C-alpha cells in the first residue's frame, strides 16, 4: 500500500486534517512508542562526560585507552490490534456504529505502523471464534489484515480467549490495542500478566446513548448480547439520572481497573470523528510517556 492509498483511506474516513496525515508519514509521532531495546552502533574513544557504564573494557584493554559503546535504540515495533466483533459493537446512534469506529481506528493504527516501517497484526473475537493474522511489514500485508478485520465474522469467542491465545504467540514486546466496548467482564489476570511484557492500550468505544438517555418517553431497547428486549421510560428525570449515574460509574470503574492493571486506557466515541480522537489519544500518550 503506497501513500496514495493512505490518502484515499483517510478521505474515506472524512479525515481532512493535513497535519495528521503528514505526521503519520514524516515520523512526527515516532517517538511516542519505544523500540525493543538497544543495539551496538559503534565503539569510539571515551570523551569527558560519557557514561562510564558504557566503557567497552575489552577494546579499552587492547587499545590502552578508554573506549565507550555507542548504542542506538531498535526502532522496529510490533503493533497488534484486537477488535471486538461481538453483537454489542453493532450499535450506534451517530454517523457510525461502534464496530465501524473500531475498524477505522484499526486503520489509523495500521497507517501509523506503515509510515514508520513497523509490523502490524490483527485479531478479532466475537459471538460467532477467533481470527488472527500475525504481525508483518508492508502495505500489502496491512491491507490484507484490514480486510480481514472488516470482512470476516469470528466464531464464538471472548477477550479472555483472544489474550490467552496471544500470550502464547507474541514472543517479542508488542503494542497491543484492544478496541472494544468492554461490555463483558474483563480478564484482569491475563491483562496484568501481559502488561508486564507488552504495552497494552484498551481503547474504550462507546456511543452517546450509552452515557445519557434523551427525554424521549417510553422506549423499547434490546440487549444486543442476549437479544432480549426491555423498556425504559426516559420521560422520567429520575430514571434518566439513575441511568446516567450507573453508566458513568461503569466507565469510571473500567478506567480505574485498567490503570490498576498497568495499561493505558483511552475513550473513543461514535460522536467524534476518529482522526480527532486519535490525535487526542496520541497527544495524551506523548505527555505521559
């Protein structure tokens, strides 16, 4: 996939932020994520002020004068996107469904990886198995992985199964982005275990109606996970307030739990264009990393 394909994709998402597209391609956000470690770049004579811990004692002994190791960070990163494709993600009252927003964010992450020659892999789970395509470099692989996310319907599976599977497969340090509404219970023990080796970013996707009810009167709603209908009388301010308090507490507790597990949670809404939310996410991470 070339830069022209990138711009075409961004236009499809109605992304008109020139600074954003240029930033992805020129490396503006490269320093936000750290590499795998360090590698030896060269050995040079010691200079005043150098870290004495970097003295290469073997070369120093041979040359009879101090030499230090010049190190450089390994820059190739591994991005792994896990997309929730369970029924509750097929909901949205704005321009897009939560599932569509998840796919769009995955696309932005793919092009962030593409712009910096990093690896990008995908995984999806839902009510109907588990799909996985291992991280790889290059536009052809990224397009294949994005198509896999958009077009396939995973069999019955859960986030716990996805993370357990990933734990055995992802050997080198990775940046794991979980795109979900997290309506099911989260596998805290697995997330905590994985966060010791990998950087985990739970990207919490929601719709405005999941935060606050409009005063629309008696409403018939449906639980998308169980397909069970239920009624709410949103004309009652008491009911609207109770609903809002319950939902705000849900998201607040979810965020607290993710912080406790050593991850980097962020919120995305179907109300806000994905590029805007993505820029905010990158900028927030830049301030905390």
